[in-house]
């Protein structure tokens, strides 16, 4: 397993590099087609890594992002991961056929919590095999860490390493957990979970952080912990903040500040 990064006090970054860390998220259930088109324009304008869309939006995204260098990422089993394996496989295959380059799948959280690791392994394997057939696409496996204990996260890291998935991902951004006061909220990508994932996953598996990353400092800190992709809705705000801080086309050494809510 890879040794956990210690988290440097500074990182060397450029504006295009930050953009290529971002999967611009267009997943809110209330988004209209007009809002999705506007979001795809943002993704294309800034040259992000990918636009992350719901399955029915894949054809729209593929057309809007053609020849832009921005990948189309589709979510499946989203956000709760409760579909059958066969449905998840079919949903992934349809998304790839429609133009998706990447698939973000949600694990069956109940099966993880119940310790049915054979089911979990077989499902991830089936979807990974389906989307990577003939190098069609790559798979990111969403753990939904808010629901899990550290032991579950470690076991999922080992499964995904053994199956050689491309990425593991912290959260959907919609994994709301009932609190003692009866309200629902989520933490998303926490430093403790990112460190745990990096220290327990194989060196060839990348990490995507999603949920609660809204500022440039959030992004830089995640980078320092070994994250190579970030799911974000605040893409324009993050990139504008980078420009205001003098980050441009040429790489620049930038101090990493631990955000107050990440300590």
C-alpha cells in the first residue's frame, strides 16, 4: 500500500492544473435542462477535468463538450446505491454508449455495513469490467463515508485496489445522516477520511474528494493529502479565487492553509 502523504506546507500549481482537478458537478435533483446547459458551458469555458451529470444528461453533455477536452462523467446508482447489480451494470453501459468517459458508481451501503463483502466485491467487479471493456471508460467507486466506520473504508480500499478501479471517491454530496437533533446533514470529504483512504489504497488507484469542497484552500489542502480529482459545484468561485491570489498559466508555489472547518 502507498505511504500516506504528510501534507506539504506549499504546493506548486497553475490555473489550468487546478481546473483539471475539478469534476464540475451538475447533479442536484432540481436542475433543469437550461441549468445543465449553463453548467456545461462553465465546464467547457474553464477546461475542467470532467462534467459530472445524471444519466439522462449524458447525450446533452457529450454534444456540448465535444472536442473540448472535458470528459463526460455519469453517475449510476446515485445517490443511494440501492439498485440491483444488473441494473447498475445496464445503467453504466447505457451511459458509456451515450458518450460517458467516466462512471461514478455508489456502493450498496447496506451491504457494506452488513459485511457482505462478497456481494460488494462482485458488484464493483461487474461494473468495472463492464465500463472498462475495450478501454471504453473508467470507474470511480463512491464509498459515502459519512455512513461508514473506518474499518468499512479500509476494507473498501482493499477491494478497489485488488480490482484495479481507477478512482475511489469519498461521497456523493447527498449522503445525509440523521443527527441527534433529528436534522440531516453530511460532512463529505474530511481530512481524516482522505488520509485513511490514501494510506490504505494501492498506489495505482486515485482519490476523488467530493462533498464540502467549496474554496481554493479546500482544494489545495485536498491536493496536499494526495487527492487528484475533486467534485465541486463552486468551480467558478474556486478558479476566480485562484486568479485573485495570483495563480495563472505558469506554475506558482502556493502556501497550503488548512481550512478552519477541516482542522
